[in-house]
């Protein structure tokens, strides 16, 4: 079947050099490392960890972070091997196209769009909310939203998306420099949180380290919809905490590690990608994991998880307010704003690169793969992505789809992990600069762990995900399959032979 045809690595690299559709190689290993930290040290470290401790894992949220980090590290090894073998934009989409076939590549690309678009919109909205809080801290009243004709408009989301869309159009290197400054500032804020937080630690807050499982509070339908798919399929009653709570927490805090697959989408803009990509990705992952573990230890040691659970939306600020350090809470609020800023930048960049890669192949309109002659950036696509993200972030309740970010990422990770096994069998002649150690064991383990974390996401998240897949298949068979450049080449070759 045409839909299962694969695109050769050589063709992917050749397409990346097509005049008018190529990107400029300008990023170093340092830029990549900072980019990974920039997108990971944001919403994950300032809010998701507190939410996971409060609602799922208690003090054992530290173990949730470790599980998520190990799972991410295994998947990122697979990304690094692929990226050094196929150093072009598109990340998991391109890797799947080379190994598992066009229709699966489309679905992976479709899920990457889901991940990056939803994440950018959700975080842009949160950025606007944090901005109003920072203004409040300095005595200036600034509303989160302005009511226009009965519609709440989150003006901050429009502002931040517009700023970074312009920067990304002007050049990836320029955007990276701006992001570097913001990232160094927020690393300083995180170190401040760790150092100050450790002065408030009370040993009794770590007990019990793994809280006993308790039934969920709420109506029956709501409990089932919010229950993990694993719990639902195994017939377990809706509950919080316990061992399953640690894995549910890991599935939630996985949001904090999504940045590293985004970094892989920049492979085509990296100098000497064979060496630069692995160094940048693994350096950033190691730093982020260390910061997450230290912050989670400080958070759960400062205040009991039961107190965090009483807050509607617990964050790091909640913990410092609980111990009476309002000055630190103000600094964290500022740090959260800075943290979210760079996340939005990297997500917008990654979104445009995935759309660029898919449009090069004809699965989306080819006009979207045009790059600027002056700046060598996909200006048209970047602006289109920016406008779409700004509209959704500024005008809708997009935050209800937070977990969709995780399921889209984990699905891509599963495909990439399986893809490595296929690539090695199909192309034993390849000698990428980085190879996942222990043969097929670690890629297979990565696929299993990612799939298991997916089953720990809520039932309602899976229902939304299935609807997204149905929409994706409809678009592919209505447009992508017929306009695919690979399909056109196959048809031309068939007619020639005929």
C-alpha cells in the first residue's frame, strides 16, 4: 500500500537542501543545551510538580520525576541516534517516515502539532495570568483578561506570542540569544528556590513518603473520567496516592520534559549535528533532572502534601506563602513569568519546523515550506502558527487540554523508540555518531515505559486523543495521501515502467 511507503534518508537530506526551502545552520551545542533547559524549566518546575505532589504522589513526587526522567532519557537516546543519522527538521515525524511508513509518519507529525500547539497556547495563557500577578505584586492593577463584547480576551497571551513570532521570523540565532538571557535568569531563580526552601524543610513532612491510597472525592462520572486508563482497564476503583499515584504523577510531570523532543526539531539548524546534538540534548536533560529533583525535595519538605492539596491550583508560590515567606513568593512569581517566556519561544519554533517538514513532503500545502531569502526562516509558517496560537490562547479555555500535551509527546516517543529497531534492521550500513547502547534492549524498554505512562493518563485525555486521531486520519486521506510527494514519485515511476 502507498500509505506504508517509507522515505529514504538520502531523499530527506536532499529535500532539506532544496532552494527556497532550506534552513540556516547557526546553533551550537551550548545553544541546544540552553534551548532544552529553556523549554523544560518553566511550567513543569513552577507548577506541575506541586500539582502532582498534591493530587497523586505526595512526597514520592520525587520518584515520579525520576521515573519521568529515566523514560525521557531512554527516548531521547533514540532521538539522538536518529538525529545524527537524519539531521533535518521535523524530528519524530521525519524519523517515522524513514522507518514505519507515511501514514504513521503523518499521525506522528499530527500528534507533534497537537503537542506543540496545545503547549504553546496553554503556556501563553498562563504567561498572561502570571503577568497580571507580577503587576499586582508591585501595586499595579492589571486584569488578566479584558471583556470585549461579552468575550474574555487574555491580552497577555496575544502580546507574548506576537513578540516571539517576530523574533523567530528575524532569525533562529537571534531568538536563541534572547532565550539564553531569560534562561540564565530563571536558572538563578530556581537555585534561589532550592537554597531558601531547604531552610524550611521539616522531616515530618516527608512522612509517609508514599501516602496510602485513598478513594477519590467527587461524583462517579467525574471520577471515572479523571481516573487513569490503566486503573479503568484493570477495574481499580478511582483513587489517589499509593504506588499507582507515583506513576500517575510521573505521567503528569512528564510535561516537564517535553522540551527535549522539541530540541531535536532544530537538527537542520545545528552546526556539526553529529556531535552537537547529543551533547546539547543530554547536557540539558542532566541539568534539568537535577533541578527538578532538588526542587521537589524542597517543595514537599517545606509543606505537607495535604496542605498543598487544599489549594485550588498549587504551585511553588503556594509552598512559600504557607511558610510565611511572601518575599520569596514574589521572586518566584517573577521567576515563573520569566520561565514561561522562553518555553513559549521554543514551542513556537518547534511547531513551525514540524509544519515545515510535513509541507515539504506535500502532506500539508507545499506553500508552508517556503523560507525567507533574507533570514532563512519559515517566516510564512511561523506567522501562521503564531496567529493560530495567539487566537486559541487569548480567546478560549485551552487549559482544559493540558494532558493532551503529554499524550502527544509520549505517542511520538513510542514511535521513535520502535523506529530505531526498524532503522537498524533496514539500514545496517548506517554509522550515526551516536548509537543507543545495549543493542535493542534500551529502545524496546523506552517504548514499553512510554506506552505505560500513556496508560496512566486520564480516561478523558484518551477520549480527546482518539477524536484528534480520527480528525488526523480524515485530513490525511482527504488531502495528504493524494498530495504526498512520495506518492507522486511512486505514481510517476509506475507510469514510466508501464
